[in-house]
C-alpha cells in the first residue's frame, strides 16, 4: 500500500510537470500552435490592422521583473510600457492588468501586451501560481497582485506612467476568475478600477455571492462557444445577479484556446483546436473595448467605435453581441 501511494504521488507529480511544460510557452516547437498558416496570415492582418489606422504608433519597452510582497512571497511580472513620443499623448497612460489562465504563464499575454502598448497602454502581466487550487492559494495570489499594484502605482519607477484613474483588469480562463476577484477586492479597498474584461472566464465559487455587491464598472464578457473548458459560459451565469448591466460578446465558432495570445499545445490538447483568425478577433474586440472605456488615444480616421464594430461583426455573423453598458457611450473621437 505504501509503495502504491508513493508511486501514485510520483505519477501525479510527473504528470503535473509534463502538463506544465506543455501548457507553458516552450521553445521546442510549441510556438507553432499560435503561428498562422500562410492562408490565414492575411485574414489576421485584416482583423488587427485597421486600414484607417495611423502609421505612427508607439514604440515600447518590455521588462520582466520580480516583486516581493509584504507576505514575503516573490512573484515575477512582465510590464509593457509605451515610449514617450512628442507627437503622441504623454504619460500617464491607460493601464490594464492581464491575468493568464490555468497552468499558463505571463507569456500567454505577450501578443496582447505588444499590441496594446503600441497603441498607448501600459500592460501588466503577473505570473500567477499555475495550480490555482484551494482557497488559500487563490487568495494568496490575489493579495500578492494587489500588493504589486500598490507598489507599481505608489513607489515603483512606473508610477509616473500608470494612470490609476484609467485602469482595467482582465484575464482569460482561470485568469478571468482572478480578474473578477481582483475587481471585488479592489472595490472593497477603495482602489480605482474603471473596466473589467473576462475572456472566456471560469469564476471561482467564492466570487458568486460577492458580485451582487459590485459597484458599476464597464464590464465585458468576451467568450468562445459554450464548452466544458469554459463550463458552458460560467462567467455569464456568475455575472447575471450584478445590479447593473454589462456587455457580452461571443466570438462565433471560437474555442477556449482562442482567448490566449499566444496559445499553446497544452491548451489545444485539452480544449481542442485554435484558429489564428479567432484569436485576432478576441484581441481586436478587447482592444477597442479598452480603448473606448479607458478613453485611450484613437489612431484611426475615421474612428471605429467598439459599438459600431460589434454591429458590423454581428451583421457578418462573426459575433453575437448584447451591448447594454456601452450602447451610445464611449464613442471614440477621430484621430487628429
């Protein structure tokens, strides 16, 4: 019996290591999971690069650093910061924290970080404990991220570039659960957060009761088709009791792995296929929502407001959208 238990533990530990390697962005060929085939590359470009977008975007810097919280735990994070440009708006910049999914790392926010930073947003991508199992582990992550945010906005060298009054939280899969719990805790502690975006999120049980107490923010559920990997639109059900309206967009035909940028072989093995065009749609829809709700600089002439894009995509059958919170609001102004 003892030997069997040891073998069972050894097997389980080995399996977790293998899964962790699979789910992480590993260098031995896994990157191909997110590389568009030649035929899809042009479609991805059409989705992400508006024909009316200015050719002058921000350059940016990427920094990987570590922060030790008051708990004594040290966590790594990646931050994407636009470079100051005399021809573009000066800092502080709209800022979004993006949480990665189950067994992933901050690398799964790389494409979002680069895309948003070029368009004038600071992106913070923390490394979260990969196995978010158990109440204590989950809340340790939340406390450490809140501690990181306080340090970044009050003490760090980045405090001058982060606009705390134009701040958003977001995340995909279990990162959506992190984003929701962050929003709950930030409101309890008086920390400003204007927008929350949940990409095919799978919320924790502890968050369900608390959503009834949420104060109004711009909230978007951006999701794939209903599957077991998003537990049949679990985030949509969780947010149903909140005391105000929110926006909901489903990318038609998308899978759970399409919410990652980039995705990995590990996600594909568990949750099925991924399509680069669907991933581009997730990124484009998320960006425009953040741009319009955080009053970020618009690079397009004429502008493409989020609400107009949703109507257009709904007409062509690529999304199903129910817009309540944004309808008639946050229209982007044309670029100069």
